[in-house]
């Protein structure tokens, strides 16, 4: 069965520093992968997605993620953190043979230090 | 463009009372619809999903139920709330066979007292 592992339930970075949120997946079929962001008391917002093609995917708010099949990873990065990036981030993968479902990781809360 | 609405935004209910949360989607037809719950400090738990009117699949056995009386309406209900039903409830939709991502509503914060 597919699964998603997000390393680190909490990550702290200084404002202006590199943001790196780690996500590893398991899937026996070509994965479709997603990153979502959730601000307090709001719904999830799609940041970016990988389906096929270019392995470096650019999303909103300056975020990008790279699909690395050999490492089964889909880490999320942003060159320079901003205070407004403080939120919870979820990595997700399409469920195998179940186009109607996606599986979410447990989330990583990103803290931005002034 | 598509939009998804949920109401109420917040709700405080006593144990044993009934529940009805509503979700509606605009700007799309025949979407897949989903109910998720986020308990404090935990991730997303898929509760129900629907691929069409009257078609409901339950992911977790519990005292909640869901219904889809219209194409773009999804309702989450309970006859008697438990303390453990407290949480943040999210509705989501997925449109089109080639679109695998889901889009979420603003959520309902439910506190059972």
C-alpha cells in the first residue's frame, strides 16, 4: 500500500534562510505527488503537484519540489523563508489503483524565526 | 471558477446532540466529494467520499454518516455526538478524470462539550 512519510513534525528556520521540508513516499506505481499548505483554522491549499514530465515542479509562493524516483522523495524547498510561510505543510500521494483517493502525510509545522 | 463552501464555520454542541455539516461546490459538475477530519495534533483522516448522488463510501466506522442529496452537495451528520467527534472538519472536491488533486473548503471547527 502507498504511504507518505514526512520527516520532522516541526521545522524551524530563520527568516531569509532556506526552507527544506522532507517527504518520502512508497508506491509500486508511478506516483502522483502533491504538497499542500494549511494556515491556522483554514482549509488546505494546493501548493504544487507532480504527475509526469519535468521532475522539478514549481508552485505558488516561491515553493518548488523535486521528484527523485531513485530516492522515492519529493522534498519541498524555498530559497528564502518569509514570516508568512509559517504554516503546516502536507505531502500527499495518489492511492494506487484508486484515482478517487489520495493519501496524506502527517504534516510538518514550519516555524519562521525572526 | 470553482468554489467550495462549508457551514457553519464554527460549532459548539453538547454530547448526545445531533450534527449536520453542509458542503456545497460551485462551478463544476459531478465532482468527487470528500469529508476529512483533523483532530488536535493529528493529520487528516478521510471519513467519507462520494463519486455521485446517493453514492457514499465510508472509510472509518463511527457514529457519523454522510449523504449526497444533490450533485454538488455533501452533508455530514450524526444522531448523537461524542466528545471524540471534536475536531476540524474539511470538505474537498476532485473534478475530472485527469485531475487527481483535491481542493478543500474552509473547514468547520466542531467542539463537543
